C-alpha cells in the first residue's frame, strides 16, 4: 500500500467514515470553549518559544503588528515550544508570502539536526505558486509526504488560514478553515508502511515519540502566525 493509497478516508453525513467507524476526537474537541485553551502566543510575548536546540529566539522571528512573523532576511532557525505536549488540540492562524512554505510540527525531539526528522508536519504552503502544491501529499494541510488533504480549502495568499491540529493518543486530525482535511492513526502497520515508502524511511525515529515540542518552521520564506493557543487533552477523550 502506498502513502497515496492511505491518504484519507471519506466521511458520511452522520459523521462516520465510509468504513462505518465513528469519527474520532473532533466531535468532542469541536465543543471545547476558548476558556480551556492556554495561549502560546497572544501578540505580545515570545516567552513560550525558543529556537531549536537553543535557549533564545533566532533573530528572524519577531512580533510584527501583533503577529509572530518570520523574516528570512534575519537570523534563521526553527522555533519550538519550551514545553512538551502529548495529546492536545492546537489552534492558530497562519498566512504565507507568495510561493511561501512553512510547517507546524508536533512530538518534536531535539536529538537530530532538524525538527522534521522526528516530528510529523502539518504543511503550510502557497499551493498555487509553490511546486509542492502540485501534489496533495505535500500541499497545504497535508501530513507532509504521507497523507494528502481531501480538498484544497486554503485562502488566497495574504489572507489568514485557521488551523486546528488535534492529537488524541494515536488519533490525529488536521482541520483547515473549518474543514477536517486529513485524519490518520499513528504507529499502525499502515502508518509504518507509509513512512517506509517516503523520504522518512531513513529516519528510524520519525513520528514515534509519544510527546514532544511543537515547532514552527523557517523554510526561508516569510510567514506569519497569530492566536496560537493549546488545550491539553486526555488520550482517548
């Protein structure tokens, strides 16, 4: 089975997947009030963040008009949360420059050179102008290189895109602009087979951690984030 073949299931009108299984954590997470969320960035402080494998924030990242912005003309480097998270719901908004690329990673470990060597990625992309937008497996909202979104629901470049990333034990869901676009189960035979069919096959630690940092990627393009907040949940809630 290839990564494309297991990309995503369909969904019926009653909220179940086409194979008859119940839709996972999203039904509960959709009802979570904002009061349950802890800010990771509220437009005023970078205290919750640091650089990957360092204690300070790389100079390319700054607060710009209330957003967390990356400028490639500044010092490069990925961001990670100071805290680590296992099961959670992350909410944020992003926008990217023309042709831009970035990503949101979870369960990141700092043993290797880059966050993408250990943590699965929810892709951020200008689908229209970037080459990665030509394949669903690497387009915006995808579980990068492993699972493509069921549809392209991105806003035009320069407009904000709303993310909900839900990691509930082994169940993961990517929501973009109010639509559940990707869902998958970690550590199953299908997951392992997809990883082995991808560029991550040479990375034995990829996607196996049960907890870790959340990371925002410097991919050499301008990108902006706002309203970053998180809610920790019990696995299987």
